[in-house]
């Protein structure tokens, strides 16, 4: 009989953070789908946090995501074909590309701000304001160690 992961993993902060992030992402994706951005529930949406509002070098996205160049390029191409991203020539690198949001992509970014605030409000309502504020402080402290 194969053991389930939950039967063999120890309870530690990494899993708690992972599980909390997974719940947040699921709620956020549901809000984005409700706003008309179905692609947010797909793997290709994982590129979006790495694209700056003024554009980002494709090579930098690859480095930050920690995936192969080919895998990241395929995700970008999928979003490009859906009209969410575009790739422009990099003026500093003849072979490089700058990945930018299209107007459709920018509309999704505007909607994402509303979705993030809604999910945050749900979490705040669950925890209460004082615990939520403490959580935000603790997460900021953990993040500043990285």
C-alpha cells in the first residue's frame, strides 16, 4: 500500500506556508475566472507575476522562474497567442525579447488588483484584524530574511 503524503510528512512551517499559499492562489484564480480571465486557472498564468508593468526581459523571467528556457518560452507563447502578452525586440540584446502586457493583459492586471483585495478581505475576516496585521508583519519579517 502506498502512503499518502499527509501520512509521511512532518508538520512544519514550510508545509503550512505552502498550503496557505495554495489556498490563496485557488481563491485568487477563482476571482480572476469570475472576472472573465479563465486562463488564470492554467499553468501559463504562473508567468504573470514575473512580468513588470513596463515589461521584463524574457531572460530575466526565465532566471526568476527557475524553469527551463523552453518551458518559460512555451508559457509566454501561449499567453501571446491569447493576446495577453507580447514580445518586443530587446534594444540592448539583438537576440533578446522584452515581454510586455497587451491591453488585454493590462485589463487582467487591473482586475487582479480587485481580486487580490477581495481575497485579502476574506482572510482578514477569518482571522480578525489584529491577527491579520500580525500575520502580515510576520510574513514581511520572514520575507526580509531571503
